[in-house]
C-alpha cells in the first residue's frame, strides 16, 4: 500500500488504511505500507500491524497537517521491494503516492489498484474559493480520468461515489467497498467518565460531533442549528471533537453567537481510549458534511448505541438509506433541529433508535469488508496475469 497520509495524521483515509491492514494481517496476509514521516517517533502510531516504511517528507504550503513525500526516496526502495513477493500495489491517495505507486507497480510488474477516498470536486471548492467552481469541476474531472487510466482497477467507498466516477467518464473495473468497523468500537465506552473528566453535568443533554474542524465538514451549520435547539432545550451541549484549519473560525463563531456555554471543543481524542468515551457520552450524534465519501463516524457512534441525526449526502446515503439507528434531516435549521429535539424529548423513539443503532452497526464489520477486499485483489490479479501472458 502507498498513501500520502497516515497516522499520526488523523482523518478517514488513515483510519481506513489502518483498519484494513489489521484485518488483512489477521487473515494471514502480509502488508507493507509506504507513508510519510511526520515526526521521529511515528513508529508509535503504526498500530502493531503491517510493516510501515516512513518516507522523508516536507511540509505542504498552507496545510500544517499534511506532508509531501519525496518521490525519489520512495523509488530508492525499489531494489529492496523487488526481493519480496508482493502480489499487488494498492494506492490510497492521488498525490505523490499515486505517481510513485503506479511506477512501482509497473517496474515490479504488479497490478495497481487505487481507492478513490475523497470527493475532490467538492473538497477543493472550500479551499480554492478564488477559482470559479466550473473551472475546478473541469480540472478535477480531467485529473481523475487521467489518473484512472494509469491503474488497473479502482475501489470506492459508496454507491454515489461509483456513480460520480462513471459521470466523469471513468471506464475501468471498479468495486464498492466501504471501510468496516474495528471490533474495538463495539466495546462500550465510558461516557460517564468522559462527562466527569470534562466537568459536564450528568443530566445535561449532549450532542456529539467527531471529525476534522474543516470547512467542508459543514460544522458552521451545526452551530446554527444548535442555536435553534437551545430555544427549546436551554442546557443543550454540543461536543466538537477534532482539530483542523477551521478551528479558530468555529471558536470565533461560537463566541459571536453567544453559544460559548453550549459548545465544548475537546480537540483530537485517542482512538483507542478517549474517542469511544466521547461517543458514549453523547445522547445524539450530529453530522452534516457535504463531502463525505462514506461517513465512518456515523457507524462508530451507532456502535456505542448513540443514534444519529444527519444529512444524507454522497457516501452517507449508503449508511443512512435503511434509516436504522438514525433520523435523516435536511440541511435546514428548522428540520434538523426539529429531529434532534424529537429524539431528545421522545423517550420511546430514543430507545428504538438506540437498539437499532447497535444492531445495524454490527452489519458493517471490518472482517467482512477485508474479506471482500481480498476477493477483489484476487480478481484483479487474475485479470492482470491473463493480460500480461497474452502480451
């Protein structure tokens, strides 16, 4: 595997990679990941599964969280990698990792699979607002088509992402394969302990949101929605777990709106301990991202028995379609806040959605998704070998 991001950089791509590596290794497969070096002690974030080769990297302008790997350093690994019996190259990001991964695959005579994790057309709109949107759409689609021609097969995390790429004109073998839930998320977190450690009244109604503090996550809308909920439930508390480029903006917005007593920023939380406790402390998980290709955090919340109120956009549609453990809301203050209030004040509905959430999350297990990934690898490998022998 090759990726431009991995822990300690916290995001959905890092989580997906780590989850799949763990499950593949449990099934007896060996995985090597090539990823950026962030700090000297990155080994502490490798998770104990798979071999992680850290590549020297430099900072990305205007983005303090990410790093750009040195392609030359990756290619220096070629003699070492050539001595090992790899079956496939799996690329997870479209930057240095894509071009280095494709080159490694061709030089090692291995098929190359790429996962399209991010809806870049929408994502870039939030960071390059000075560029007309139609220009970004044209450039993104052309970029995606170009990269797709360099790989043998692709993976997307949701049905809508598949439709999006077909609209782009991509024509190659493609499999829908979401990230599964790690078994650790099905063990109950200590919500009461989280409340105690953050000095939260145990009787206070709590909304929870986990995700990067980034503009594309649409957290501004959640804060506006919270102001409406507060009219009915004055002691409501919204916990925002995560950091990112929009954090200062969000903190200033909370101050301007006079919501500082109703919003708590808790920063990044350790996925192995504090994060589950945070989920468990919530009565309702709220989400409104416009760019999510899957929405794994919805399932993580449900695995803690916490029902969800969320908009259904792109990848979250697949999760929310059955309406199990969740209420689907429009991106409208009145509609969204109304569903939040309904859940918090209707004990019977809350109990139904809590039970649904626990049962539904079980159907998205990581071992099942990893088994599907192995099956897809096998199909791609057979097709590649048949084509290579024909030549």
